[in-house]
C-alpha cells in the first residue's frame, strides 16, 4: 500500500497505529509511538493477505489530538492500494463503520432531535475528537427561535410536533497543545437547514444533513500557489438514512482577513459536482478562510465557514 500522510500546515511527527482483526477473532493493536511517522511523508507498507482485517489510525499530536480512522480491509495477495491522510479541506463528516459505510449522525425520534457527527474528516477518513484538544458547541433553532443549546458539538433537543424549518449550527475548533501542529481548519462553523415534523408511524427518522467536501490543488503543507483560476471541487456527502440529492446550487467565497471581507468565486456545475475558481495572484503568505453554501435537489442546505482552510505560498 502506498500511504501518504499530509499535514495541517506544520511539518511534524504523527502517531500511526495498526488495528488487526485476525481470522480467529484475535485483535492486535500496535502503535508507532516509539517511531513516529513524518508528516508530510509517503511510504510503502506491506500487509499479510491471510484473511486479517487491517485498520489504521493516525493522530496529529499525542496524547490529546484527534484520532483519524480508516476502516478494516481484508487484502488480497498482490493487491495494490493508495491511501491519503488529511487531504482536502478538513471539516466535519459522518463517521463510518468497518465496512466503510456512513453511520447515522442526525435523527428525529418523536419530539426529540439528536445529532452527533465527527468534528474532523478528510477525503477518506473520519476522526474521533481529542479529549483536551477539540472543543465545540451546538445550537438548534426552529423558525428562527432558539430551541436549545449544547456546550458540546453534539446534543439532543426537545421540539414541537408541527412541521417547521430548523437550523442546526455546530462550532468546532482546536486549542491547547494540539493546536501547535494544527494550522489549517483551525475553526469550523457549519449550519444545516432542513424541515422536520413528527411522524408517529416511525420510531426514527434520519434528518437530511449534507456535509461539504472539498478537493483542492494543495501541496503537502496544505498551501496553494499564488495564482489565479485555481479550481476547488465541491461535492456533498450524507449519512446513514440520507443521501444528498443532486446539488442544485453552490457558492464559495474566500477571505484573507478571517471573514471581515469576502471575494466571491465563480462557480460552475459539471455532473454531480461544482467547481469554484479562486484567484490568489499576489497573495503569497495569506491565510484563506472559506465560506461555502450548498443546496440539494430536495431543498436541504448547508453553510460552512472554515477558518484558515489553507494558506497561499
């Protein structure tokens, strides 16, 4: 396997671990604490094709950093794979099970609305948040009125039965020692907008949550060149119970002053994705904050603000 570990803007050593599920049911966990993985860096890894399930985790800082997770894979003899960690704009996503399928992150049970996602995710993985490095909160509004707030990036809220428009806003950020090697996506605010009402015939109704996904022309330190016309590809993923409809609208703006002023990027649609063109000529050394707005064919939308998504080199 060709394995590439990117960085969050700072060259550092990451903790890389292997979680093996043996065919006889034995589970073996090993860690590279004594021999950290350089980030950024690339290496070739060899695995036994003996029916074991091979899973991986990567941590940007020990002991309080996030734990980025990949699903277990049963590999075939001669099989060649590539894997890339911390790629794209790192932002909230749905966790995945061992089969690589998205799990449920948002649902309505009667008069209760609950939400719990992964605060961080790259193009391929999701992360377990760090115990003393990741903080966040959650707020739910109904027709513009605050229903409830949580001091955690997850929560459960009691809501009325009648149909209404809801906005769920999550804020997350890095702090403390883990923030020393985390200089990209330093804070993320995401607002999901959807309608919901009581369905007495269903115990659990998944909520229509969209997670923005970004493909950027980055280098290993998550920087873009100081040039015009660079393409950022925008797509959306969902979670168990809700697959986003086709994106019918997409907008992206970028800022060099953490959102005080904005430049709107030109966007265009191609198939199931959208492309935004950003102009960074003359912006060497600037830190780029992104604001993205996506709407799917069912009318559900998301607005996401990513502080210092990348830098310009």
